[in-house]
């Protein structure tokens, strides 16, 4: 019996057994400590940011076509003189003046033409007096025709003299009218309402017939001659509206009046003629003919998937949004953006329509960050 107990004591204090038991105990303690530490770490992880989330929305966004071009006068009128060899005595308008149709612009010396008109008027009076006398003689000849007191030859002479006198009256009257027209040409008047864009008239100059004195922008109307590529030309029709911004910053409303019938073989672009009008409440006075201008044609609206503009983050030239997962961690999602309108950005691709994303502050997040989600009302 003593031998058996000794054997048991030897087994109980075997070093190998003790070492194995010690390893198991240390492992258990280490596992328990690791689990406790992981639990503590889990309890101490704090959200990187408090955010509100939104879902992408379907919205109708306008479709616009951008173009460049020059502002030009709708039509220009050349105002010249019809009177030759006369001295210019007065010029009443300058460049930039707005004039009305028929307004006096300049005058020429009229003394010579006035005298010629007076002479023609006197000649007309003389011819009318002679015609009256010839008519009286012809009437007497007619009354004596039945009596035989005058021969047929004499009667015919009186009747011929009457017709000749009447013809001379008509010739004198035509000459008088011609002199009146020439006298009226000493006054240069505006052929239409508009704005004086150029002035060549100089007081004291003796100008020839047809010399240009002024250039007039008819009715003050301007147009935008937009250059549109052949591939985009089919999207524009007569009546399409546009918003035009001149180089001076002036903003004007436009409407397509006509589309050029040809395409430039060098640039592959056609001219689209757009009538311009001032926007209500906008200063359009700084828009001038010859200015460069940019504009956008309004081609209607189409539905699109949109998100708030603050939800989109641009990094390294790419656009991203942050999707909130069920465990409140975020995933960085690369998207392709499109149009921008009223604080919302079109998402062309990369984002499901039911994805819940961070509404704002996404620029402070990284992929995998833990966030605390609150509703939009609480976030405000």
C-alpha cells in the first residue's frame, strides 16, 4: 500500500503534467483578458461624426446647351445724302443717341435750292396764267364755231394753244415739285427709330450725292449670333429660348429667330440668330454690338436621380458619396455626376436609388468610419 501511494505521489508532481496544466491556465487567463479588452475597446469606440442621412430623389432637371458667339446689330441702316454739292450746316445727333423715325439729324445749306424753288414756283404761276388765257380764247372760238365767224383753221389754233398751255402748266408744276423735293433733301431725317452707331457727318463739309453721314441700329435691336456645332444643331428650333451673358456681365433673354442655312466647312459650326431683350430688373445697357457673349439654350427638362450638393465629395479628381451601412459604418462610393441645379447634383451612375447616404459633412469622413445617425430635424 505504501508502494502504491508513492506511485500516486510521483504522478501528481510530474513536471510535464505541471507544465501542461500551467500552460492551459495561462492560455485561459490570456483569452479571458483579450475578450475583456476587446469588449472594453468596443465600448470605448466613439463615432467619427454625427450625421443625417438622405435618400436620392428623382427630380426634373433642365437640359441646356452652351454656346459662344458675338452680339451684333439686328439690322443697320446707312443714312446718307441725296443732295450733291451742298454744304453741311448743322449736325444734331452724336454716336449713341436714340432717335425716332423722321427725326431731324442734319441740315444742308438751302439758299440756292430755295431760290430755285421760288423760280420754279413763279414759272408755274406764269404758266397757269397763260393757260387761263388760252382756255378763255378756246371757249370763245368754240362759241363762234357754229356762226362761221372764224375759220376752222383759226378755231383749231385756239384749241391747240389751250392744250399747249395746259401741258406747260403740268411741266412747270412738275419742275416746282422737283425743286421742293431737292429743297427737302437739305434736311436729313432718320429712316427708322434706333440708335446712332456711327457718325461721319462734319459741319462745313461739302459732300457728294450718296455720301454716308450716319449709321443706325434699327429699333435698337441686338441679336446674338451663336456658333453651334453641326452635331448639336438639330436640338435647336425656331423659338427656343436662351439666357445670354455678355463679356461686360450684362444678362439678356433670347429667343431663336432663325438658324443659318449653311455650316462653316472649317469650323463645322452654324450660326444661330437669337433676338435679345433685357431681363426684367436687369441692367442690359452695357451690352453692345460687337461684344463676345456666352449663352445657354433651354432644351427642356428630363427626370434625373439627384442628391444634395453637400453630399458629394471630390477627391483626386473623382466624385464620391458616403453610404451608411446597417452597422452605422460608412462606405465610400464612387459616382459619376452630371448637371447641377438649385443645390442638387445629378448622379449619372454608381449609386443605387435606395442607398442611404450622408447628407452633409461627408468631407470629414473616411471609408469605414463609424457615425452616429440622427434624423434631419434633429440635425438642424
